[in-house]
C-alpha cells in the first residue's frame, strides 16, 4: 500500500467531520488556528529592513507543529485546507514554509466553502497553489496592527494606566461609540405637536392625522406648541368633513438577500440579543460539522463573507424545494440575484451564508442542536429560502378628509399575498379602513393635539455598530466580532441593556487618540487603509509600499510629536480648586489608578483619592437600617450596607425568579476564567445558566 495523504485544517471539529468523509486513505490533522506568528513579547518587525517580519512558533504550538511535520514525512502529499480567507491563506503559507524543509514538493492548497462530502472531494480533485496576494494582504494587516499596537499602547501605559492598548481598528469603533455618546449629551429636545383625529363613517371608526392647513402641507415643526395645537383643534370642531381623495394601490415588498457576515450578526443581535462574538462562535460550529446520528456534516457554508452570491446548484435545489414543499404560487418565474453592496471589498469567491442542503430543515436537525445552534440555523435557513420566494403584496389605501381648510389623511394597509413572509416572518402592521369613496361625509368623533419631543440618536447595539462599521468600510467580515469583544474586555465600553456605552476610561483614551493620533481614529482614513489591503489581495499593490506610505507618510511624525506632548499632558480639569494653593484640580488617569491631584504639581503635592458615589437601591439594611447601595467587587457587583465596616451585611443582586425551578433567584456569577454569566442561586440543586439575565430588571 502507498503512503497516505495528509490534509490539514484549522479546527478539531472540522478535522473530525472530514476524516469521516475521506476514510483511511487520509490523515486529517488540525493546526488549531495559527501556529506561526509575530512574537508575543517583542515588536517583531524590522522597519529599517523594509518591514521584515520576524516569525516564530506560537507559544504552546511546538507540539502541534512537530506532529504536522511527522505526519507530512509519512505522507506522499500534503493538502492545506485551512479556511478560505486571508487568515486561512496565511496559516497555510506558514505551515507550508515549515514543512518545505522536510518535504520539497507535494504540498498543495485546497479550498472549499462548505464542509460536505461532495464539496471536499471536489476540492481534493482540483488542488491549487497558495495565493501569495492573499498572504501579503494578511501580512500587511498584521504588521500595520503591530505597528500601531506596539508603538501607541506602550506610550499610553507608560504615561497613564498599565495595560492600556490602542488597536488600529478598535480605536475607530471606540470613537464611533464615544461620538454617539457626545451627541446624546449635547442633544436638546425640541417640542412639536401633531393633530390626530378619530372619524366615523356610519358605524366604523378610523384614525387620521392632520396633513395640510389651507393647502399647505405641514412640516414636522409647523405646530410648535400647545397654543398652536389648540387653535387647530378648535378650528376642527363642529365642522362637516368630506372625503376628497381616495387612492388604492398594491405595494410589493421584496425578500431580503441571504445573509452575509455583517447582516447575520445584526439580525442575531436584533432578534436574539446575541453578541457578535457568540453569533460567530455558533456559526463556526454549524460550518465545521454537527453529528446528526447517521452522519456528521457542516450545516452551513463558510460564515465569513461579504458576498450575496449563491451557486447555481444551490438555487436549483431551493427552487425545487419551494415548489414542492411550500407551493408553486410562492416560486417566482425566474431565480433571484442580489447585488453585493460593497463590490470593492466583496470576497466573491465565497457564497452568501446558506444551508449546505435546504432539505436539512431546522426541525429535522433540531434534536441534534443546542438551543442557540437551532435558533441561528433556523434563521439562516429561513432567510435563504425566503430570498428565492415571491414578493409579499399589500393592498394600501390613502384617503384625504377635508373641512374648513383642514386636510386630514388616513392610511390603511392589508396583506394580500404573503409571499416570502410565509417562511421569514417580519413585523407587519395591518391597518384597516372602512370602505371610503370620494364625496363620502364623515363625522369627527374626536380631534386632539398630541405633544411630542425629538429624541437623541440611540446608543449603538452590537448589531447597529457592525452595520455602521460596514457602511463606513471599516474592518472586514472576519474582524467585526473581535473588534467589539476587545473594546468591551479592555473596559473601554460597557453594555447597558444591550446598548454600548463608553466608560470614563474609554472616553479618556478616545480623547487622547483624537488629540495625538487623529489619523488612527479617523473613519475615512481607516476605510482607505482597508481599500489598500484589498488592492494588495487583488495584486494591484505591493504590500511593503502600503506599509511605507502608512508609516513614513504621517504616522512616524505623529508618534514623535505624541511622545513630546504626552510628557506635558496632565489630566482633565474637574471644576474645583486645590484647597491648599487654589490652582485647578485635575483628574489624573495614572499608572496605578485614577485620582485627583493639583495642576500645580510638583510645587503643590496635594492629592486625593477618587471617590465615586455608589448607586443607592432605595432599600434599607435588614440588620441595621442603613441605606443599601450597589458596590463593585472582585467578582462583580453586589449589594452592601453603607454602615460598613460596623455592619457587614451584603447580598447578591438578583434578576427575578429562576425560570427553571421557580424557587431560586437569578444572580450574576463568574466562571473560573472570569467570564460573567447568570445562574440560579439554588445551584447545584438547580443548574439553570444563561448568557444574559432572563429579566432585564435588576431586583
């Protein structure tokens, strides 16, 4: 018997799935992601030698690399089957270089976009070479991020708190969140009124809003106050109203395109409250393979993509499914195609995210999936099937009702044909109107003014931040989840009821970066860097030239200026004077924490610790009658008595009753690795756990 073939993938789960398909003629090994990278504790880039990178084996990966080399020696061919994106290409390149010393030839690259037997066998029949352009694009991104991280971060840590960091793309995400917070703070509500009426035709009542006065269409702020609203309400009293216009139309609503990475993260955030990182973790599991009892198979195609393209084979299958299983009336005459919104950056070698077979319905695989896996797979499956279905059709009616120079408008909408909504339901508001015709007399039942105030823009959720980053051209499909995860883990941003809010530290870092490194936090500049990386991947630009333009063009000068300015940067004024010398007091984010100090230092050495007022619960201590407050400790927030240390009463913060046992309370807990989760206070009697509190209200 001849030697076996070695096929290398990234994850053990994928290796397990593929080994079942390929059998004993193949050895399938997992690299566990990157095995070679820039060194962890040194810069690793020689800028003077044309940005030459120093690559080393990642700590803890020596054993994996030895196993890969040993398996390669025993194989007559090595097939590198890492993920089909820049990161995957770079992993294959590093492994190939490590293996070339022991294997001069017989090393090939294979790519597949779904973990199915057919796709893998097809890829193996058509081996390829490593795409050097993709590798160079990844190298350029890695070195750019290293340059920013290893030059700015030490400056911040040296001058301010330890372990501060400033990533190239995460700093832009932080800026978006901070800018939104500033908009909210500066927002001044503006009052406006609308006039709303209830009209009656015979026994049927229906609502209508004032649309125009004396032939002039009303703008939003044309009724600015209660006085103006009352005048219009009085004008409508005792007036006969007539229907002067009725317009009936059909309105079509097209289905949504199948998911790409960003839209999947947005929808999972909106529907399930999933963080972007969790969505990608679950999608990775669905892609790499699920044991379905009689087979192990990847349920979805590759989940890092910004292309909405669907293969002809997949379109044929879903059209056949729609016709047979849902009904021929739901199938359009021709297939639907969707245009990718960002053609410059689209990884068009990939398809959209779709099920590998539409016949693996969510219900048929539900018993093999975790609840989170099922919800995400069900969402992907429905979105894909719906994308090839007929439009939803609505009957709409618009009617104008006039009297004494006042024109009210009533609108109605009813669903005529559900189309794609049968499979992918979205919230649809149906409003019924009576059968109105021109010349009909209607009676005003009630006319009233309604006060409104403009509202500030909302804080970002993870989903809306991903959408903003995508629209601005910042980051790529593989980076969104990591960007958001990093700024939360580093304490720059916190979640408040699923909304992203900058912390005091986050706003401070953002202010420093805006002042000293304006280009780094400039959205347009960061987007232009992404375009340069795309040009490298397309073979239109040399990767070292991009690095030279970035570093020597402006960054080096900013770095030198920042080093000088940081020495003089003391802190932010707090509006109080030093009790000893009268100079302004500053809030200093020092290396060992945040404190208040005199701006006249070193002449005046006045300093005080920063005491934050704890949040009161409004309840009294059951032991001494003191006020209860919320404090932060090593393991998170808890309730404590203000009379500490005389009274040592503490209690956990609860989030309602446990939905599983109904007896215990839901409390915040921490895993061994420090990860926050919510569980029942009766553990281990009750093992309920959740990533978020079942009730949004703290109790």
